[in-house]
């Protein structure tokens, strides 16, 4: 299984800034080992500029931060998986906690997106994670299991392991500078792995589980070396090419 090192730019960067930064990351990824992949989840408005800056054959793949579960139609403000494919995307994020919290996305709606995106030909990364209140209330397991059950409910049983990733992002660690501790990451990732094995049998062993939440160059290596951590999803620290490249190359000796 290849490790997946992913950048999530959220609502940052003009087209020009995005093209410059995407190029900067790509230039620094020459030494990315063959057993790692890198993906950039850029704002919709910057995808075409990033695709142009990267060109065909780039190591850095492109993804959308969201999609709507329909091929086309009267869905003002939304973007279809086909539109993402048309902008050279191979990946999409679904169910990011900011969308769940700020835009009211339900587990069921996230589940529709996940299945629709996969069926349309995109690789999907389903984001899950508990709030501090849920964790403190002993709800880690039920919350993650509910998000997984509903988020994956319509995903075909035979989806190949490379096409579906889970990103575990504890809400209290996102953008806060408070990275989850080793024991907390191990516990949550083991729980996700057990769920994937049950849901997808042997293929669930080979699906990637990313950690996200205040990943930085100085903690990335330690995080990716943990059991059941198969990559990272990086927000704030992905906005500078140098910083994200250091994370993508964490632990690779030069
Ligand atoms: P952060 O964001 O790295 O800024 O904590 C992670 C994410 O939201 O994907």
C-alpha cells in the first residue's frame, strides 16, 4: 500500500497563488519515494490553474474538496464529480468536519457523495472525527462507527482498496495546533481498521487511513510511523510549498 500525503488548501489562494504553490510543491517532490503518493485538494476556482501549472505526468495529483452526488442538474453552487474529472482531478474529499459543522452535512448525505464520487470514477477520501465534547463524553467509538457506517453505506462492496481512503481528523485537533497524542491516534485508527475489515473483508486491510489535525513538518514522521497510519491530510501547513514538501518527504533521507 502506498502512503498518501495530502494537502487541503481549504478556502485559500487565488489562481496565481495556487499555480505558484502547486509548482513549488511539485518541484520539491522529485525525491518522493515510489511508495508514496501526493494529492492536493485545491479550491474549485484554482483547479484548472493548478492542472495547467503541474502539467501531465506530475507527481502531485489533484482533488476537489467536495462534490455533489449528481451528474448534473439544478443544484446552484454545487460541483459534480464529472466537473472535477474535467478539471484533471483524480480525487475528492467528502465529509470534512468543517462542512459537517458549518454547512450542516449529515452522515447520510456524506454517504451519498462518497458512493456517487466513487461510481463516477474519482478516488474518495471520507473524513471522520469526533468533537472534544464527544470524546470527553466517551463517545469516540459510537461516533466514528456511525460516521463510517453511514458514510460507506452505499459504497460498492467490491471497491478496490486504492480508491477509498478514510481520513481520521479529530475536530479538536484541526487548525488548533493541538495534535492528537500517540495513544489517541493509535486507538482511533485501530477502530477504523477493524471497521474496514468487517465492511470490506481482506480489502479493508489495504485501505489507507490518513491522520489529519495540526500535522506539521516536526511531527509528521512520528505520526506516519504509527500502526494503521497510512498518510496524512494537512491543512494549515500545506499552504507553503516548502512546508508541505517537508511533510510529504518526512523520514526520507536525502
Ligand atoms: P490542519 O487542518 O492541518 O490545519 O489542522 C487539517 C484539515 O482540516 O484537513
